[in-house]
């Protein structure tokens, strides 16, 4: 199964893409390790992860056919 990974903001500059299809990854820690190996520059920036449009923290399982997004920090007012 595949998952869709989206990059936003400065993360698209680092990766050179805004979307990527990957084989399913079990959890967010495994996903981070995978993309860090492919895009080492991501290790130098802070970003948040969403799974199916829900913000997550820590290591979380990734369901099959999930839509995962890496988003730079943002603030609201």
C-alpha cells in the first residue's frame, strides 16, 4: 500500500517537491528516518506532522492509505 506525503512552505525548497508517494510506513518515527535519509536538510528544520488532517505529536501509527503532511511551524492570531 502507498501513502501520500505532502510538504509545505520551506520544506518544499529542501525536498524539491510538494508531494511524494511512498510505500506505507508503520509510524511517524520510521517516516522521519526515511525522509531524513532521502533529504538530510530536513533534520535542520522544525516541522509538524499531520495524519489525515489531524496534528499529531510523538511517535504515532500511520494508518493504511494515509495522507501525511510535513508542515513548518505557523502562528495564528
